[in-house]
């Protein structure tokens, strides 16, 4: 089971890094569905 704990930790670290970039970047970033409907837009 140690591999599961390691994997979980890596996922949490990468998710936290992605969230920091999302909040701190000056670039406009967004997620959208294939039909173009925007789901999320960052604060930029």
C-alpha cells in the first residue's frame, strides 16, 4: 500500500501547484466544454 500513499501525495502536490498557477497567472485561462460553453475562468 505504500505506493498508493505516494501516488496520493503526488496528486495532491500537482493539484496544489495547478491551483496556484491558476490563481496567480496574469494570463487569461479558461476551461470549456467541446461546445464552447465556459466552465471556469481564472481571475485574470
